[in-house]
C-alpha cells in the first residue's frame, strides 16, 4: 500500500484543520498534482449519522460513537469506489481533515483507552500529520464567531483534555510516522506557508 502521498491534519476544534486542508489541496492542484480533499467524519451515511449524534439530534452511547467513527474510517479507506486507498493507488495526493488520531484524542475522554486503540489499531499510518496546536481558549473564541450548529465537544474542559491527549498520542506515534506540530495561533497564511514549505521540500526531494 503506497501511503507516501497521504497527508493528515489534526487539532482541537477551531484549530483550523478544515481551512488548512483546503489551502493545501488547492496549492497541490495549482502545482499540477492530482489531490483528493476529504474529511472525517465523512459525507457518507455513516458520517451523517455521526454528525447527527454530535449535534444531539440522535442519542448514542459514547462507545457506539467510537465504533461509528472507526466504521466511517474503514469505509473511507477501503470503499471500492470512493475510498482513499484507491486514490492513493492511482498516485493521487490525499489531504485528510482528521483521521484516527482524532479518535485516539477525543473518544478516549469518554471511553476506555483499550477499546479506542483496538478499534483504530489496523488503519494505515499517513506519511505525515500536521498537528495544528492551539490554546482552547483561542480556538473556542474562533468557533463562537461561526454560523454553524454547536457540537457536544465544544467546551473548554473537554478541549483541554483533548489537547493534552493529542500531545500524548503524538509522542506515542512519533517513532512510527512523521508528526509535525504547527503553532496554529499564527495567521492562516503563515500556517499554510509552514505546511507548504514542508510538503514542497518533500516533493523536490522525491523528484529526480
Ligand atoms: P469537525 O472536523 O469539526 O467536522 P464538522 O466541521 O463537520 O463539524 O469534526 C466534528 C467533531 O468530531 C470534532 O469535534 C472532532 C470529532 N471527532 C471525533 O471525536 N473523533 C473522530 O475520530 C473524528 C474524525 C472527529
């Protein structure tokens, strides 16, 4: 399985993963590469169900949610028509807004570590993950100006726990996959330049 063009962006709510994924995808395309821009939870029926639970429209046990995130991820990878593995095997870049590290950081707040790690143990690791690190007080302030529906995790106590879990998860994974922490308090363009600087360097090293 060739995962050398598989890029993930992670961070607490409001850290800018969606904006930065989109900027990176646009930049890759501008440079002439084929890129798939995608996110988790996905836009599939499983992802829609997850979003309904996050917006408290549908009740669910936290462990059910952990299973659903893992099922959504499995389909996202292996769906024979729309899956990321297919795109990677065709030589496309895949820019993914949240992946298994989100489950390891968020679901372990309310579920056992064993369950969440077991559910996410067999997913392929990305080539590189950018951790957009930000103080939750700033990120929640950013979210409060958005015009979107509130979700269950968007409060300070939860986000503080998620941030420290991310730091723990990335220290565990840093020997197995590349993790780059980026100061997400910088402005949008500065964060993008930092990410693009690293990706463009890899591209030039890989080309003959
Ligand atoms: P988010 O990226 O904010 O999606 P949207 O813009 O569609 O609301 O993700 C929704 C929430 O889901 C966010 O709080 C992070 C959380 N999440 C998990 O708890 N576990 C996961 O595995 C993933 C992918 C996301």
